[in-house]
C-alpha cells in the first residue's frame, strides 16, 4: 500500500512524475540510454535544462521580465553563502529577518561574510510567529527573508515594501501559492519538497542586481558565470533537473500555481479546522501565520501519544513526527499530497477523540 506521506521532505512528488522518472532511468527519451548515463551535453538533456529554466520562469509569471533561472547544486544552504558573495558590497551590509532555523542558517553565513543586521527575530517565542514590526535600512545591499518556515510551521502571508533588493528562501513553499513574484529580486528553493529529488536548487534572479559588489567572485559562486554558461558551468544534477521538469509540467497541466493554491488551501483548512475543533489537540503557531505547507500541532495530553501514534501508523500515515525543536506533530502538505490523505489524518484525530 502506498503510504500517506506527510514527511517534510525529501521528496514528495506526484505518482505520475515518479513513474515517468523511473522510466527515464531505464530508457530516457527512447535513446536507449538511462537519464543517469547520458551526457549533460547531449542535445536531449540540453533541451531538458532549457525547458526547465523557461518553465520555472513561466510558472512564476516572470518570463521576459529580466529574470534568469538556474538549477545549481549545493542545496539551499549553498545559497546562504552565494547570496552575500554576489550581493553584499565590499564594506556593504545586508538585512535579514530571523523567522526560524533556516533563516538563522542564512544569517550565520552572511555574518561570516560581512555586516549583517537582523531586523527582527521571533526566536524568543520559539519562532511561533512572523515578526511584522521592523524597518529595513535603506542602505542595505539586500533584504533576506524565508517565506515558509518548514520546522516551525509559519508562513509569511505578506512581504515588506522596501527599496532594497528582496531575496527570499522559498524552499518549502515554492510553486504552492500565488504571489507577485516580481516583488522579489532573488528567489531560491531547494528542490526536495515541491519540485524534485534532493541535489538541485532553483535560483531565480533578476539579472540587473548582479555585478555590483566590487569584489572578485570565484566562478562556482558567481551567478553571472552560471547564467553565461546556461546553468551548465559544471555538471548539473541531471536526474534532479529532469524530475523537476516533470513536476513543473505536471503543475502546468493542472492549471499552474493558481490551481494548486486552491488545493493547498483546502487541505490546510481541513486539517487546521480539526486541530482547532478537537479538544485533544492544539496548534503551535499563532493562527494568522500558519503555514499551508507544514502544520505543527501538539496533543494537549502526552498520555494519549502512544495510542495516537499507533492509530496513525495503522492508517498508513508516515512522516508526521514533529521536528525535535518543536515536538509533537508536523503534517507537511506539499503540492503532491492529495486531500484524501489529509482526510485520513483528520479521521484518525476524530477517532482518537471518540476513543477517549
Ligand atoms: N531553507 C528551508 C526553508 C528549508 O526547509 C531547508 C531544508 O529543509 C533548507 C533551507 C536547507 O536546504 P538544503 O538541505 O537543501 O541545504
């Protein structure tokens, strides 16, 4: 039986994408070669990379608006460092919003690099909300935020108005909701939640913000270099890029981001309604900042843990244990998770209530 996979990643993809990817491992594009063995310079793969770069921009509504899409290796964590390398001027500074573990990871890398101002932090409240009151210094070289905090289950519902370039880590909610993506100058996302296997990161950058730091940037760290080499400066993560393309094509056929957003809202509403209704459970974040991707919740009485855990396991649910820094449960509802899986979880929560 296929499990109801609520894992925070990697990597939750539609069944048809897994099937097409599996077929490509055996015989890619009827070439008689596996996607794992063809050259990345082969015409067929060059076309995959071109299509993936173009489709990422198309889905985000950024085609023809001065943006470039790249598929690079090193995970989102590599971008924590590439960003200051490419955007922080010599003797410049950057502004960061601290909303969780990953935002903090980005801040640490930037601090090692140059002056880094944390404009606000929800750390004292164990990151249970998104700070709203802060100002961004107008002389910062850029402002960095994390749209969805995978571990703590919060999501930015609005973004500040600022005159400095806005950089956003969208690793755990890329392609999940409509936003005016042209407000952002650089968006990045590790593939392994909503897009494809671990091993590739999507970077969407407005080209005009590059080349202004006055510093020499090593090629592998340099976005401009990767743009000039059409995301093939070094060997790309061929399989991860191909699978990401399949997922983006699935999303486009579904009706793009507006269509998946409706599904994601319905799933999140179904689960949060039950968390709020059922006296055995409580959410861990403030309601207005709740993530539609990662719902974090606790049992009011830990004494019910053993029974609840055995019930959801018996229902074929996997991956809902909370991160150690929050405890309790985290139900990740990425694009590919069907609402039927959320209904199974909600039914188990109701069953527990009836049992006790
Ligand atoms: N940013 C966010 C929001 C994440 O959820 C994660 C991982 O889960 C990361 C960054 C780190 O990504 P990676 O492991 O690809 O470096």
